[in-house]
């Protein structure tokens, strides 16, 4: 995809696009970048015009679904109560 100047847009992955901050960053950057937004349990409730993928950062299979041509990753995710007591699972 090309931007308004005719250059190919860099791909950005925004982790945690279901949040208010993540969705607003995605909508702002979508003007000049190809944005892919990830969610864990629920899709963003905000109006979007970018691709969304379900992503579980504790699963290698899920992480392998991330496109290889991503140039920038912005993390807006948080650790939910379910995983908070098992941080080693997330770190690994």
C-alpha cells in the first residue's frame, strides 16, 4: 500500500488495539502507515479501518502469525489478572 506521497507504507503492529489508547494510536498512524492491530480476547469497540488479528503473547503459534514484514511494534497491552501471577509464561 502507498501513502499520499506515493511511497510504500511501513507496516506497524499495535499490540493491545482494544484499549482506548491503542485504538487511537492505530487510527492516527493509519493515515501514513499500514496498521495491524492485535487483540487478545475482544476486538476493539471503536470504529477502525485497519486489519486486526487475535494475538496471544504466551503462545508461540500465535506469535508466528505476526507478519514478517512488520517494521515497528507499539505495545499498548496490559497484563490481565489471569496472567499476572504467571509472568514467567509471558516472559518466555
